[in-house]
C-alpha cells in the first residue's frame, strides 16, 4: 500500500509539473523547478526499490584488503557474483587485474582495498 501511495503521489507531482507548462509560458522557472523536483522524487523512489531488491536477492557487503601489496583471498562462502561497491584504497581496484572472485571468495592484490556486494 505504501508503494502504491508513493507511486500515485509521484505520478501526481509529475502531472502537475508537466501540466503547469501548458498553463503559462511566463512561469518557465517554476515549471523547471517542478520538473527537477519530480525527477528527484522519481530517482529516490527508484533508489528505494533498488535497495529493496538488493535485500530480496540476499546480497551481503564484504570488505577485502590487500595488505602491503600482497595477494589476499577473502573466503566468504558460496555466492554467485561480486560487484565492487566502493574502493577504499588509494591503489586502483581493477576487475581481473587487482581484484576478482570465484564462487567462494574475492581476491585482491597490489594494495586494492574495497567493499564488495556479493549475490548469494
């Protein structure tokens, strides 16, 4: 119900922003502000849905670090896919060069330190 109410509210805001455009050519600034607000609201709703989907797919956040530039393997149990969320190191984290994964863990090297989403 909350999702439906929020979606209806967003639709109403978009309709108002677009509808105002036809009512007055003198108020372009207000229309632009309304459109920007509507776009921001839509983006926030989409982001909320993405976070909800992330929890539905059983993703976990894992930090893995290459200390002293050495190769390091972070065993995390069985999973399907890893995705770099945020690089924490000054050293570059580049897929298949300084980080990668197999079905049981993530490896990092050459000083890469990062947070990774893993799909279980």
